[in-house]
C-alpha cells in the first residue's frame, strides 16, 4: 500500500503565496509521475501541475507563471509553490502519485487540502 500525506493548505489573501507538500510512503519501488489536481465546488477535478521522474513539468494554462511544481526524490515528496494567488484558485487540492510497488503499478491520491483565496 502507498499512502500520501498532504500539508500546506489554508486561507490567504489575493496576491499571497502558499506552499503545498505531499509525502508518499509505503511499499514504493519507483515513482514516475507526481502531480497536483484541484476541485472547486461544482467543478470537475482538474490537473494543476505534474512532474515526471526526469524533471519534466506540465502546467495548466491558468497557473503558468504563478505556480511551480518540484519534487525531492530522496524524500518521495512533491511540492507546489503557489504565488500571486487569485480567488479563482480556491479549491481542494489533491496530490497524485503514480509508480510501482515491487508487485504492481499504483495510482495514489492524497486526502485533499483546502486552499481558500480571499479577495
């Protein structure tokens, strides 16, 4: 089993910054993709940013230039630095990690952390 523990959400004013963290633990053999998704009330869950094992990154157009995803492979941890936050960034943010255990592939999700941006 693979577990994800997220931290770093909270309430911030527009223009402010937050940093989310997500640590993976358990029977991990390899980690391929680490990413962050978000879901606002009434909306579908959407990809915010992802980072591959080699360091390549992918961002939603709405966050390009404001958010930065990074990972620490030694700690099996992914981060999301969010700057210049806007009210429309308000959502529950979910960490997603995909890789393999010694037995099979896994696709794990965090419990979600709420980010609220006030205007």
